[in-house]
C-alpha cells in the first residue's frame, strides 16, 4: 500500500503485510453487485536514495483502508444457492466498479516514507470477461485513479498527482471445480506528480506481470497464492510481491 508518488530513487523494501478483507454480494435492480473492504497492516524496512543520499527506515502499522462497490452490467445475475450450484457461466460479462482509498493509515508529515498516503484516492474501473470454453477465460480491465492533494507532505510541502491510468489483461484456466490459475500483465501510464505547484518529470510508464493459483480446501474454505513483479519501470513501485491468502465464503440461509 506504499504511495507510488514518493520522490525516492532505487527504493527497496522488505514488506510483510497482514491483510484483512471482507466482501459481500447483493442485488441492485436485479443485477449482481458486491461490496468489499480491505484493511492492511504492514511491518516494513525501506532503503533508497533521497537527494542522492542513502537513507533507510522502519515502519510498523496500518495502511490506508480500501472500500469498493462493483456492479455487473451484462452477464452474471444474482442466484440463490440452488441456482448458483447448477448454472452455467455466462459467455460474456461486463462490469464497473468504484473504489475509495481513505487517508486513515499511519502517516507522519515529518517523514518521507509512510504506510498511509494522507490523501484520498478514487478508482474508477470497467472490466470484461469472455469465456472461451468451460476451462479458459480471458479478462480485461481499464482503470483510472484520481487523487486529492496532500497538503501536509514532507516538511510542510504539498504534493498533488495527475490521474493514473492502468490497463490489465488476465488469462484464467480452471483445472477442475475449486482449482484454477491465472497469468496477468498490466501497464501503468501518466500519473505525474506536482510538488508545490511545479510539475515533475516522473510520468509513469510501467509494466508488471503476475501469476495466481487458487485451491478450494473444503466447501467454504480456500487458499490463494499470488506472485507479481515488474517487467519495466520508469517511475513508481517496482516490487516483487508474494501473497498467500485464506478465504472463507458463506451463503445466507434461505428465507422461509
């Protein structure tokens, strides 16, 4: 959850994150919708160059929480338990989402590296998926991030950022019910920062790739292992990330 707009060169980090997430599906005008929330806690060591001076630091605390609402416009519909278990996947799905990153994480205005960004961020996304066959699915996303100004940036400065655009492509394969894997690639561009009203030459043009595999242990329990890394980075985060997640899913009891 580190702020990618930080003016630091050759930043490296040893990050250990504990992430608690909650998601719930519901109906909106008989369309499938979902709300989810993510709260990260990080234990991290950072090192890098600031004004050509080697620096390092340690952080331990909560990052900015994220909240999202998504809606399927074309394709998947809300089902009850019996319908969900026997329905066939729709050939094409199209959806939109809106995510908010709230400035509630650990932040010190006398320190350059923080776990929180001290600014609001808003993500607008459109995503589509096409089921080639019962096992192979292709997905694509177009994402825009918008940011408010951080008026309490390091040592009394102000930091703003232009919109950051992202495109992603995912290829998923279902080996059997409960076991699937995916490969992904994504590109970030634009998103230059403005320090005290002066635009900086740090427009992003970064490419990242990733892999994920998910395994359902029992009916309601699953494990997910994910890996992401950078292929090319001009500015912004260039981390290799390994994520192990546990998921629990339940259905509300049918109403009599």
